[in-house]
C-alpha cells in the first residue's frame, strides 16, 4: 500500500513540476503516472550506475553534479514517453530535477510525517 501511495505522490509531483517549470509538459494524469513510474525505474537502474561512476566528480562539485544526472534522467524519460511527457530543453530538465526533488520531499513529508515531531 505504501508503494502505491509513493507512486501516486511521485505522479502528483511530476504534474506539479509540469505546471511550475516552463518547458516540461504532461498531457494528463495517466501520463503523469506513467512518467513517475518510468522516472523511478530509470533512477533505480541507470541513475544509480551513473551516480556511482561519477562519484569523484560529485565530490569535487560538492554534490551539485547529481542535479545534472537527474536532469539527464528526466530527458531520457522524456525521450521514452515523447507524446505524453515532454522536456523541451536541458535548462528545463535541470530546473525540473531540482523542483521535482523538492516537491517529492515536501509531499512525502506531508503524507508520512516524522514520528519525532509528536
């Protein structure tokens, strides 16, 4: 049940990013669900491999290079899902990666609050 909820929250985050960041488009809620699934799959497979391979560069840039990798993952998802999910430019992908991570973090914090707050 928690996995399904996280998937829906990720789809909501993709939809919010499409509304906030110019250059990122989602055609509807089904496309947002599919985009969230594909982005998650890409990040879990290719994204992990790229983050391991580029770890020295990430250390030198104090972690900022991870945003570049996440932007590349968004562009790859856009190439796979071209009609329903589109990222027009690398700048849009870069800003979208930042906003997507922040929105995802905020939505998951709202739904799954920490037990330390109580």
